């Protein structure tokens, strides 16, 4: 909402400067976003007198002028056709800077010297386009500062962010009411006297019927005859322009002017177009269509309040008029409407129509039903004054059941209890009455313009903001230090994070809304779509952290950041039945790509592969203290590369996958490199994480190790051999590690050598070589037999 | 007899002088001092000498042995030192550096905010990002036709299921399952239908705060925000409360911190106002209490919000919110 400083002063006398007023309003909840002077201040432009005008010897359209100031006479080349001897003009000498940012320099124009410039209003930033120089309409002292001349008329535009509850402040008068309360001055009454110069009574001209009193509780009109459509006067155009409205003609401008001044929307119909001179207010039915005055045909939402004549609709009530009845250059007689519409109905229709107007914004926030007549009269009076119109006698005012003022029980202690204050009843009363609330016999009576006040808490806010929030007490917590424990969930997430950071992975924080194509490959059935996405780039919720993380990988690769090790913890969005909110478990994922080691002068350049990500996964899982997890071969995740993917299984539940991301899926993200990753479902995983671990004593006795290389069929899986050995190796066998895998020279075709290192250890004694050898030999024999293996020599 | 001693000594010296490398020292030791070396065999030959010469010769041999062993040890030292000099490291070459991870800056700030509120006695709660209309709007006193719905352009999944526009639904979920006293924050991601630019992202991060008990007042709210401001940005930060409007609080407030860049004097960052807008707060609206099943006659409470992204931007002097979600490693490595 834009208002000007001087316009406010028409309704309340106050002495605050524009900046002081802005602060006062902001601290009272009317946030002033910007205060701009209507005339941008400038300096160095002085009054000069044109002493002589001669034709430029070398240019037809230029003249050589002699301009006298208090400092002497200057020769100036001027291109304006309207420059004349004897004029008093704004003069910019060499060195002066114009408000539009131009610095005046000594110049030679077509061979003749020019020592300054005679300014136009445009060059002084006073209008957007000037035809010639600005000649003052009177004699002025030479050398007088031009800005000082203007300053007396300077005005300031306040751009105020009015919160949705304060519909009453969408007008100059409404804000003036606040200013009056905040500065302790009186609000002047609005002049709404009308001279009814016609003998004809309105009732003899028009009839009004409200068929939808719920949607339109009050409808009033005046008839205005013999209007002369013309541009409105300068002062009105300037005020409208200052608050951001474009002047059109006197009738439209007057309705807009009253809208800004009083906050009450009006509509002017061309009376000739109103068939039967009848107005019927009714609600629309399904399928009704209507052409609004912006020439658009609109499908009307059912139950929209429509203003109709005897035959047809002529306006969408409270939102926009119709093309069929708008005021035009030929209009002679006007039916001027002033009504009150129910906020919820206007909000509903405006939203469904996708049509928000100055009128609808005010009605949906709640106009004042008591302003209906005031606004009507104010506009009629202006039409008589500015459009030479004659006004029919009387007002047609249909208001079947007048809206009552609300009453709130007055409880000073409740207000104090909420604010933590000890305000006296008198102070509270004083504050409430300053904004025109009435306090009577334990009740607060709320005027009809304050739709937002209905409970004691609302009154508490009014008192608080009028006292100023800065003056309310604050408790001192600065010396209080608790140590609230973390929740279990928080603890687990932080634990996972710490471990991943310890693995040298970089935490990233990715988008959760992604393109359909970026979500689809990761979704079990279909990804969750957003009905009204910001753009196609953010059309779906990520079914996997990989969706966002691969975007981050792609972003970095495109910028030549090529060695990436990322992890993320966040929600993913999985199954959804459309009835209940979807399951949105936390997941943890890592992705790696690029070189295995940071480039260095003595480290060979190698790139990460499957075993790197598997190593990260194994190390990570080891720190999660899971019992009984297994890494199994897994080709069911289509976003993982076939033959390079495994899964983590606990009991019979798959809790995550690990391996190479499917190159085709990477292609969707424009990634050509191999990317490896794992993702685990934290919600599933955390059931199995055991934090209450018991200490295991460190073995007191030394271990013995034995190495053996089996020659096996190449399709026997290493994990199967290790597991067999572990299970059958006896109780002293503590661990089995693969230390070598070899195929090639000296190994028969179709075979593979698998080198195992077996570690034996007892908790009770040092094992003898003979004893270890015995167990070792036994397991070698069993294994060779079980897998039809031989020993590699 | 002495000729044998001299012969061995001079032969040792001759051969020792010829040695160029540490590895040739071992054969020298074997030849002279080894188990079957020249000295050992000479000892063996003592018996061949006349009895009276034997002690003298033995003594001489022992002295020679000590002398040569000494010289041998010196040679080893000399050669090792030479070797060492030859293999000297160029310590100016860069070391082999491991990959190192780091926390995301936004989450560093989130941790800091959580720690501050834990120090003020708040618990940390969590709630879903895809919510019901009820939790996101209805229960927060924002009915379907309420103009405030326009303030937060919402992303919908179905007519009734949406991406939460604020972390306030967590308030309702907590109040439904826990009786007062309640003192909680709920950090998390929220969504709005905004076109991304330097100061807008369609998803961003909030911390919701809620305190409910008997006798909670606006003075508690002011005090907690003040304490937070001090712990987050330092003791000299001032807090300003201004009236505002939210359907779920009454009275409602916006709160600002004095600009941390210019200390409130006015600069480009704070658009010369001296203040940085932080977020909204207020006393819980009785309708919200009713929707959550708490008696507004017995209990009062306050709620507040704050933007994690906004606080991180202030803290690190970042002027484009999008940089957080690009995850460029050249950005992330700075934290």
C-alpha cells in the first residue's frame, strides 16, 4: 500500500518528519518498506534569466542564449524551441550535476562555446518526458537554488507492507487513523457532503434487489447525470501517480481516488447499458460465463456474487466490472455502486478466477460496511465538482440485516498475563480508545472496520503495539545454561555423520525436488509427483538420495572438480497410497568418483572402482555395530550397474545397496564417468544398531598365522570359500583374510588362485606350532575336498 | 711372528682402502674377522708355535683383533654416513595427502543453533516434510479461505497432502502427543512455490520453537530470542520486536537483530536500516491450542521461527542462497 506524507496530513496534523513517521508506523506493525521523496533532491541548479536569444550560426534548430545569474552572464547553446528572451529558467552552470546523473561540462557545440545548460523538467527528474525547457511562470531572484523552490512542495511516498489482517489500513484514511493514535493527534472527519442538484429521486430511476444477502449484505447506489468525461485535474493525477495508479479519465480516476483515500472500492456503470434500470445481486451457477472489462471471457466459479441488470450480468461483484456496461467516452449518466461483499466469498471467487484486483484485495480482507455511504457520497461530490455532473436525489441503500459491531469481554488481567506486564486498566482503556474501540461496562466494542479483532488475545496485541513492543519487558535468560540430552534419533544421525566424516567423505546437502527423469529410475513404483511444481526441474520428490547427489556430482564434474567423495543424510520419499502422507524415511548415502588418491608426485594415478566403495561400506558398517549383516550379490536395483552391485541384508531385510551406479542412469545426469555409491535406509538400519556394547578383552596370547593358496574353479565365489573355512576351521581359528587373488601365468585356464591367511589364537595359552599346523592341515584337506580344489605350489 | 701380524694388518688396510660401497664391507669382515677369517685361523695356528712364544703371539693377535674390529666399526659408520648423504630427502616436496571430508556449512550452523537451544533447555523434535493440510494449515488456524494461505504459496502432492511450508506442523504433532510443559525446537526443510533467485529457494530450512506451560508470557519470548541472539552472534547484538501477523500467534511479532556487519550503524547489507530481519514469533493462538488438544484457559505459550539458511548467510557473509545446494567442492572446502 502506497500513501504520501502530505495526503496523510490532510486527515491528521502531526509534526513527525517522514523518517520519524516511518519508524513509528513500522514499530506499530505497519512495516514501511521504503520512503521515497517524490522529487529526487538535487543541488547546484539555480535561477537564471534569458537575456538574449540568437540563432546559432551553424545550426538551424539551436540558439545561442545569454543567461544572467547572480554570478554573471553565461553563453549557452540551447536546442529547445520554447526558449525566449525574458524567461526565468533553471540553469545548470559548468560543474553542476543534474539529478538524472549528467555532469555539465564546458563544451563547443558546432563551433560555438556553451557554458552551461537550461534545464527541462525531465532533466531535473520532475517528469518522464518534457517537450522543451522549463520556464518559470513568475519572476524569481537570480541565483536562487531551484530545489529549494520545489522543496516547499516536496512529498514522500511511503510503501507500506500491510499484513493480511489489516484490511482497514489499505487506505490513506485508515493509515491516518493509525498515525493519529500513534502521535496522539485527532483524526479529522472525512468530508462527504453532497449537493443533490437534480429534482429526480433515485428511486424513480433505478430499483435494486439483493437475492444473495449472504454474499452481498449491503448494496447502495447513486445516479449521476450529465457527466463530462475528460482527464481529471492535475492535482488528482499527481496524487494517483504518486501512489502508483495510472490516471485514465475523471470518472475512473475518482473511483480510484476514493479507493485509495477511503479503502472502499466503487464501481461506475454506464446507466444507459443497464437494462430495465434494475440491479439484481445474485450468485452465479455452474457454467456461467462473463466478459470482464479487460475483454476476457471468464468461466465463473459457482456461487460467485454477480451484479446483473434486468437481462444480463454486468459485473463480478467486488472483483471486476463487465465490458458490456463500462464507462466510456460517450457515457452521459452513471450508476455509481458502493457495496459491501462477504470477504470469504470474494476470496473464493478471486482465487478460482485467478483474478486479483485492487477491489477484490480490499473486499477479501474486509472492507467497512459503514464506509459504503461515505465512499458513495465522497465520489459523487467529486464527480459533481470535477465532471460537472448533476446528482439525483437520494441514495438507494439496500441493507437487509445490518452487521453489528463485535463485542469482546474486557479483561485487563488476561492482557497482562499474556504480555507479562502490569498495565493499569486506565492505560489499557486509553490505548484501545485511541484506535476508536469503545470500552463500556466490561466490554470492548469493535468498530466494523476492524475485522481482525475478536478475542482478548487480539486486544493484547493492540495494547502491546500501541505501547510499542520495545517497551514490553523481557526475561533474562542470559545466565541460564542447561544441557538438554539429544534425542535418540538425533544421536544416531550425528553418530552416522561422525563416522562418515572420519572416512574422509564430504557432507553435501542436496535438493529433494528433482526432475521426473532424475527420480524415476530410483523409484520402486512411481516417484511422488508435485501437482503444481515450481518447474519441471523440481517436479518429483527424490525416492533416493542418489537423485540429488548425482546432480551435485554432475555440477562438480562440469566445473572440473573431478575427484569427489560425498555423503548425505536426509529424507527420501518412498511408498505413497495417496490417502496418507507418504513414508519418508531417513537415508544415508555416499558417492565416489575420480582418482583413488589425491594427485601426488610419487603416487601412481589410479581411479576408484567397485572395491573402493565396498571398502567404504564395510568400514562404515563395522562402526554401526550390527550383528548378522551380510553383503549379498544383488541385481534387483535397476539404478545400479549389472554385475557390479551388492546389497546389505540384515535378517531377511534388504537395508541398502552398494556398487557402481548404472551408466545409463548416470547419463541422465550427463555423467560419463564411473560413479560408485551406497545407500542405506537409516530407519530400517537403526533397529539393528547396537550402542550398548560390552567390552571385549584384548587377547593376552600371541596369534599364529598360516598362508595357503587354493586353486579353484574361477566361478567359485571368494565369499563362499571364506565362509566355509571360517565355519569349519575350528574354534581357534580367529579370522580368515584374502591376501591374494591371481589368474594368469602358471594357472590353468578356468581356474583361479585364492590366497588365504588364517589366524589362530587362544584366549588361554600360547599355541604350539604343531597344534596350529594340525588344525591348518585339517581345514586345507576339508576345503580342497569340498570345492574340488588343489593347492597352488 | 710379528711379520704375520703386520701382514694381516697391512692386507686389511689395503683391502679396506679399496672398498667403495657399504655392501663390500661385509666380505671384508668375513675375510678377517669372521668365524673362519684370517684372525680365527691365526689363533688356531698358535699351537704350532713354540710354547714360550704362544702367550705373546696370543696377546698380539687379540690386540690386532680389537684394533681391526674398531676400524671396521668406524668404516661402517663412515659408509653409512656417506650412504645417508646420498639418499637425503628433499623435504620441500609435497606430502601424500589423504582425502578429507567436512561438514556442510548449513548443517554446521544448524548444529550450532541446536546446541544453543539445548543450552537454553529445549528438546529437539522432528517431523515429516510431506504433510497433511490439517497439520500445515487447519490446526494452525489457517482455514481454507484464509488470506494467509496466499502468503505461502504451497506445493501440493494431492488436494490434501502437501510439502510443508513451515516447520510449524511439528508444534501440533508434539502438542498432540505430549502434555505441557513443552520446550522444543524442530529444525528441518520446508518448501514454497518460489522461483529460485539469490534470495529465494523453493526449499529452505527453518527452526521452529515452541514453549507451552502455565504462566508463559511475551516476556519469556523476548528473553529467549535475546539470549539466542547473544549466543549466536555475540553480546553486543540488539533485538527488536515489531508487531506483525500470523494466524497461529496472537500477539504476533517480527524480530530483527541489529546488523552484525555495521553494528547497527547502517550499511549496504542492512539497507542502511541498521537491522536485519530474522523471522516471526508470537504467543500461541488459542485456536491452535484447541486444535492440538491443549486447554488455552490453563496454558499459554509462545512460538517462533528462524531461517537456518538466513542465519548461515549472515554468519558467513554469503549473498546467494543457491550456493548452499550446488555443493561445489570449492565452496564446501572452505568450511
